[in-house]
C-alpha cells in the first residue's frame, strides 16, 4: 500500500479542503502561479476569518465627517456655481482617515482625508429616479393642506444613509507573452481601497436604536433552545445567561456573509452588499444631479468594533455619568464638628451657599425630583438613643442645559427646603430647636438609582471611601450618602 494512502483520514479525503489549504514546501518543489495564489488565499482568508469571528464588524476608529457647503459667491457672477476655468463647485462631505471591518472580515482603510460630493458616491438608478421625482419629500418639506382641510398624500418619510464599502482596484498594467507568443494585458497589483454609497431607507430604520445583538428569554428550567438577535427591550441590564450565550455562539456560522463584487467602471469593483453605515445625510436634487445638504447624524447610525481598551473602560464604567461635585465637599465624612454658623448659612437666602449636587454629564430633568434626595438629622435623646428627623424638602432647583446638551437635561440640582420649617427651626428666636440638644449627625442621601442620564443609564453614585467626588464604582445606580457632624446650636 502506498504511504500516502495510509495517511489519509476520513475527515481529510475531500479534494476541496474547505477548511484551508496551504503550501507544503520541500526540496525540489516547483512553484507555479497557482501555488502562490494558494498561499496568499490561505493567509488572507485566515486573517479575515479571525476578524469576523473575534472582532465582529463595524467602525474601528476614524471616519470623522464634516459637511462643507458650497462657498458663497457674488450673485452677479456669470455662473454662481462655477469658478472661471474650473470645474463646478458642489457641497461636499469631508471624510477623515478611518478603519472599519465589514461582515466578511475585510479591512476598510482610508489613509487620507477625502472630500466626497453626492456625484462621487454610488446611488442606485432607482434611488436617483425617486429623488428627482420626490424632491419635496426628500428634503422633508411638508405639503400644503388640501381643500378638505387635510394634508395632501405624500410618499413616506425617508432617510438617506451614507455607507462605506470595501473596494478593489487593479493597478500596474503589464503586457505578458504566452508560450505561443500571444500577448495579453495583465495587472501587477490589486489595490485595496474604499467606495462610498448613499441609499434610501425607511425613516424608522434611522430613528430606532440598533439591536443589542443577543436577547435570551430564559427562565429556570428552560433549556433555552433558541437565542435570536434581540429586539429593543425595556431592561437594559438583561444580558442573558451563560447557557444562552453558549448556545448562541455554538450556532454561529464562521463563514463570510454573501460577497458579491460590483463593477464600477474601469478597474474598480466594490462590495455593495456589505457596506457599513457612517451617517444619516441630507440629499436633494439640484441642477439635474444629487447634492448633499447636511450631515444630520454622524454617530447614531454607526456600528462599532469594540476594541480591547474600549471594553476594559466600559467594564470600569467610564461611560457612566457620576456625581462630580457637592457644594459641602469639605464636610463629607469630616471627623471634626462643623461650626453651627457655617451649617446654618447653607439654608439662608442671600449667603451664596446652598446644598448643590453637580453631575459629570447631562441627566434627564424629569428624573430629578424631590424623592431623589433626603436629609436626616440624628440627635441623642434622654436615653441615649439616636432620634432621627427628616428635613422637609420643598423642591429641587435645576440648572439650564449647558451648551451642546440636549433639551430637557440638566447638570446640577439645588435642594430647596420648606420655608415654614426654616423659619420655625432656624429662626433667631427659636429656643427649643432640635439642633440645640447637642451635637447632631446630618446625613444627606442622593438616590442615584432614580436619576437617569440622557442615554438612559442610572447615575453611578456609589461613594469611594472618604472622597466626596467624583463618585462611581463602575456600576449604574446606587446611592450617595454623605454624613457629617454639626456642633449644637447656641441659645439665641
């Protein structure tokens, strides 16, 4: 029996060797063009397999977008949209350097900034026809009401997505002679580049959040026979069980998704099916051609490749909003008694001192209500027990949104106390004040489980040792407790 026949195993007897074939080198091996193609294909396919299996797909970094409108010109010029002796000017989007991975595991790399007009990107003939016939709908302009008092029928609202695609371009033309002395044209190199496209999609696909990737609706005793890509759900903390994730991963197909290169004239071809969305853009039909009008959303549409450093920071909770400052920070967990006059000044109008909490990022103003805060005063009674009283809060005063923050957000909250309680307990003529019984323990509690930032995450309010701010242990929610002791109030 031949030695080669003895070494053949059932799992390796297929000629196609779909798992991967590479060269085996030995003395006297004759290398042909096909041999080098096998070697290159093995290395490229393995790299792309690891990219899509371990890293996923999306934007790794870069692809910063800046809209550049058409510069203003003199209306009296011969052609307001053309410089003398130069090509016509059009609005462009400047796209910075960037790296992305597509569903096939290929690297989409742009090494220089590029100015792209709507005439430079790929737009299907169907979308071009729609844009020319529905200019008003494309620019989202409402139509006038009809005679019946209603609104005229119009096409559904649409959204234009700017995508980046993997592309290849032949480079280095050469002439080659065959054995029969027949000459043919070949290309020395294959240049990997990118191509941009704009596609018309339903507006709901732009506004809705991206799927989280995996939702396992498993309960006790449920074998979790199916784990499907999730739909947006109410519980952002439900990340599925280990069993569900294991079943989900065991059923993933390591093969690349459908790859079909589209010829784009000349030596360029690109994969139209596996583009990566970069932004939602404005588009109009102008002078017989499409033209960009704006970059409307340059981050909400992107799927990101989560790098190791990014994952590490997310585990530590760097994406969470925290309590960045408290106005009484010098008292927090202080060992000495706070002077009564200093403490009382924080309740008095006109002193410039108030109990104020500041957050590191914008939070939803509707979640900052009176029940998010509590102040307790604890004094010893005749038997030595600590008697706790809760200071009545009347309101919470919120700051206006900072520049660039969304409407309905705030970055600070000031506690407003009941006026009658202030007059009764802190008034100058008050003789039997609770604070007169002796040193008192004051505890200010901020319940950050109730406070959501503008991204829907609870504020990370867990205190760190004796440090008053910033707070945070890397987990959303918790509550910030700030105790300090105050000397007794002197008799009036």
